[in-house]
C-alpha cells in the first residue's frame, strides 16, 4: 500500500473526490482519503508516476504548480 499526502501551500488541499479522480486517471487504484483542508492523505495501489499524478490533480482540481506540497511514500519506503 502506498500513499500520497497533499498539503496546503497556496490553496486548501483538494477534495476527496478530486484526489481519487486524479489517481484513477493516473493509473492507480485509490483507497481511503483522510485529513482536512490543511492536508489530505490518499492511500492507493498500483504503479503511479508521481509527476503524472501531480499534473492530473492540478488539472482536475484547477490548481497551480505551487498550490500544494506533495509527500510520497510506497510500501518499500514505509
């Protein structure tokens, strides 16, 4: 199980639906989303290119490159 944490930078963290949609469009299988507008964490399975997901999330949530900070972890790192 892997996860990505999206933290507020210039904009509030994206919604649960936006994070899951971007994950599906990036080739991953989304799991549970936890957190608040300050930071949300999405668990997922599958192989996801981090840059592809970040770009999809920016597109889906109508954000900008510096709207959020991303923290990635996979099963091997955790």
